[in-house]
C-alpha cells in the first residue's frame, strides 16, 4: 500500500504521519488489495478537513471528514473508509457468488 500525505495550509508532522499510517492499517485487515491511498489534510478557518482517495482493484473510493480537531477528523475518515471498503468487498463477493450460481443453474 502506497501512502501519500499532502497538507494544505498545514505542515504534516511525523506524529500525524504515523497516526494516519497506523489508522489506515485497519483498512488492510478487511481488504488487502489496496494499491494507493492519497490523503489531503487542510485547514479552513476553524475546521480541519481530511480527504482520502483509496485506489483498490477496479474502483476508486473517496471519503472526507470535517471536524474541529485533526485527530478526530482522521478517526471519522478512517471509520467512513472502513465501512465503504467493507461494503465494496461484500458487493464484489455477492456478484461473484451470484454469477457462479446462475451459470451452475443454466448447466443443469
């Protein structure tokens, strides 16, 4: 998994980089075909905004979160990404199993 962190009006410290990397490890527990993760962190007035684009095989998944605390925004983002990736994985498994059962029924 390639991780790219970008900061807009924000300097990314090693502590933030390590925190994001540790949190994103949770995604690979559910779905190990993650190719790239691009994370953009920005500050807009009093809001901390974190956006992530995850490139998995066959699809790009985008999520964003806004909070007054950067670490809370990262936590919310990872929760959203986790739910979205699990949903994508289940959809792929359902399509694979449905297609196999239809082919099997036609053969009989």
